[in-house]
């Protein structure tokens, strides 16, 4: 499946753009968002990178922690996920606020007793958002501009981690409440209010399961690996693909970005050009089962709608202008 097929496929609801730092993840996410919206999909582009640059890419402030309409479109929205806000929402989802002090105690004990602390806040809240948007039918498509590899791997690991953490919390909670019940009957405590925290946690576990199914379905989800033709990026890409495979996240397309054109009159350029071409050949050999899209190095930065559109045209193979 070419990148064009992915972008224009109706069933594809989630596209993630990921890879090493600085290779062009945000630019590709932005360009694919623009293509998707122009095609008619109600599109949301989300940054899960704590060091946001989606605002810079669109040349519009998307940092308010809310979904913001992107200028020039009536079907494109953007958001840089706000860590603090997101974390609070995530805690609400996992039942911290809703379940009250007992669950908090269980969570604290869980950390002490099992050595298993609650998941990291950045990843957790980003995942909370993914859960939220997976259920949200206001968008046909959600595009994730992810953080550099290590951070994103932690995010993708989260469903498993959370599932088992919530499972342990449930068990402990059950034990605690029967202990509390025992104490109440001994000391004649009054009726306790109905407690729905158990259900909340169970529901969250169900949502996580549903998300895992969606994220592992190649008709619904595609992780686009962005890289540059340099040895370090090749190694990191291998690691990323291996991990995506472990978590059953479909990744069949790769973008090799920032290719420099041949320029025989410049020795420096020729050296770089040759280095890149050698690496590009290795990349083709190594990732022979992956569809590769080549993107040239632009003569300037990729900022604003015009440049994002230009990149988009190249991504879907429609460009005559390959500077
Ligand atoms: N093909 C290209 N030609 C010229 N400039 C490019 C190209 N691709 C990306 N850039 C520029 O390189 C910089 C990094 O790109 P971008 O922000 O998309 O990468 P990233 O992988 O998201 O980086 P980070 O890891 O910091 O989030 C930006 O200034 C962008 O405009
Ligand atoms: Mg980025």
C-alpha cells in the first residue's frame, strides 16, 4: 500500500507519524492532516510530544490544551496535548478522583507493594487522550504527531502496563473494601454510599482493550515511520519497527526525508549526496517489505499551509516540483 493509498483510504482512522528526533515527524503529520482535510475527512491533528512544534508547523497557536480549528479549513482541527490538563483528565478516567481516598490508598500501596508505580504522566495523559478520541465520532481521522522514538515507545507500551496496573488495583481494592466491610460490621459503622469505582476501573480496562484492537487493525491504524538517510536513523528505525511489531501496530510505510539533490559542481554536496544514496540503498535492502516514499530537502523550512501542502503533494506522489 502506498502512502497515497493510506491517506485516501476511508477506513484509516488513526495515522501516527514517528521516528528519530528532528527527521520530519511533525512536518509529515501536518502535511498528511492537510491532505486528509482537503479530501473531505473531518481531521484532528494531535501532538503527543511534550516538546511541541505543531503550532510552529501550522504557524498557528495550538497550545491551549483544547481542540482548535485550523485557519483556512472547516474540517481540520489541531491540538498540542497539554501535560497538566491531560494528566488531570487521565486521573479522572482511571478513577483517582472518582474512587476517593481508598483507591488513592490502593494506588499508593500498589507502588510500595509491587514496585509497580503508576505509569509516567506524559505518556499516561497522551494515552488518556487517545482513549478519548478513539471513542469520539466527531472526527473521521486522527493524526498523531508523536515524540521521538523512546518516548513514543513508552506511550505504546502503556496499554499493557495500564491494563495490568488497573488489574492489580482492582484486586487490592476488593481486598481493602472487604477489610473495611469487616471493620464496619465490627464497630457498627453506618451504611456506606454506593461505590462505583470498581465499575469505573473495569470500564477503563474495557476502553484500553478496545483501543488495542483499533490500534492493531491495519485497516484502521497506520504508523508512518519517518527517517533520514543516515546510519544512526537506520538503527533507530530498526528498533522502532521491531517494537511496533511486538505491539502489533501496523507500519507498512516509511518516509525517507531530506534527500539532497546531486550537485556535481559542489564537492561537499557530492559527498553528502553519495553518503545519502549509499544509505538509501541499504534502507531499501533492509526494509524491503515496507513502502518507501522519498522526500527531497526543501530550500527552506517547512512552515505554514503552503509548505505543508507542497510536502503533502510529494508524499502522495503528485508533485512536479521536487526541488
Ligand atoms: N524535507 C525537508 N526540507 C527542509 N526542511 C525540512 C524538511 N523536513 C523537515 N524540515 C525542517 O526540519 C525541522 C525539523 O522538522 P520536524 O519538526 O518536522 O521534525 P520532527 O521529527 O518533528 O522533530 P522533533 O523530533 O524535534 O519533533 C523543521 O524546521 C522542518 O521545517
Ligand atoms: Mg516534532
